[in-house]
């Protein structure tokens, strides 16, 4: 059985494809035991993307397994694509696990992503499930880079949000931002808690870009399929982090549900509540308090 059997393909914009999997109640792909594939990706819902123009495609992240990568390539081949380049949003497991499926293609990342993958190679190989081999980027950039995908211009930009090595894609003719993990619905996952204040500042910088819709790697499938999130997701993410930092010392904070914590955003519809993010919220509080305790 292919791990990609439940993957769904959407086309929110002409020539822009979303490969979405997960958020299926009671369904797990790898194991009943806690693991990154089921709990950090599949359970929350995960997408990667492809921008297609003529016979060329740019794939943004290689998804959560080799099977998913193979399914993406099969779809692109069916569209007549013969030239593929890959861009990695950052080094985390659910974004690079399918790299081996694109081993014959140019794989681009910022320099920090490449350096971190080299540093974390043994960590990734030891994961459950393991990522082996860890296929490295073949080309790197620093800060910003512009690519032409057939007739489509795509801008790559580096941001220190969620992970220090984040890369987002801006597709100017569509007004679309492919956000990787810099933005997430229901809430962002704090993976580098010591850098949270910098992440907040970088969200302000991200908000200055010109785009009208956002396609994150983790979010509501129907929102993604219908064109993505409004720019308010950036300020909503910033507000969530700022509120966490302001309330971090409140004794009762861990006992307050995520649903209540983000009640203002839910009431106006800038976030959609998905219950598995309660665990992410709890981990965020614990991570920030761990940093605070170390100070």
C-alpha cells in the first residue's frame, strides 16, 4: 500500500497545485506510537505545492514520504512536465522527507537550510520513521532569489519565522504567498522558542510584501483548495505569539484551552479551530516557559 493513497490534489489557481494529505479522523500512516509523520504532519494536515508552466514545474517541498514525492511526480508527468526544480521551505522532516523522489532534479534552498540539513543529517536518519537518505540541496541562495518557471516569475525570500531557515515563495502575477511553516492554521508551531521575539519582528516584515492570498503547508484543506487565507493570517499569527509572551507567567495559562485562548480570532473568522492543535498550543507554552526558566 502506498503511503500517498489518501493524498488529494487541488488546483486553487491555474497552474498552481496543492498536494494535501491528512486530517482524516482515526487514520494514521506509520504507527500507533507517537511519531513525527502521524502526529506532526498527517494528523494536522499537510500540503506541498507545484507551480506549472508549460513543460516546467517548481515543486515547493517534497512532502512527507518517498511515496508522496512519487505521486507528485506522476501527477506532473501526466500534465506533460519534463523539467522539475524543487525549493525547500526549511529543513524540518515533513518538508524534506520526499527529497529522494527528486534526486535527479535541481533542489534549491537558502544556505542556512543546506547547512542545517548537513548538521542534522544523523538526527533525521534516527527519526521515527527515518529519513534515509537525507538528500541535500544542489543549489543555494542567500536572502532573495528570482526564478522563471516557464512564463511565471517566482520570488524566493528568506524569513526567520518558525525556523531560522525559512523560505517563502511569492507568485506576483497571482498575488499568492506560499508560506511553508511561517504561517499555520490553527496556530503556529513554536520550534525555536528562544527566537520568538525575532519571529514576531519577521512577521511584521512579511506583512509588508504584496500578496492577497496565503497558501500555508499546514491548514484547512477547503480553505487551501478554494484559494487560501487572507493577509490577516500574518497579523493573527503575530498576535498569537505576542499574547503568549505577554501571558506566559500566568499560573493558569496551561489550563486554558486553545479554543478559549484564540476566542477573539475565532469570533471574527481569522482562524479555524482544529482540535489537534490543542496539543501544539500546550507544547508552545511549555517550550516558551522552558526558555524563560533558562534565563
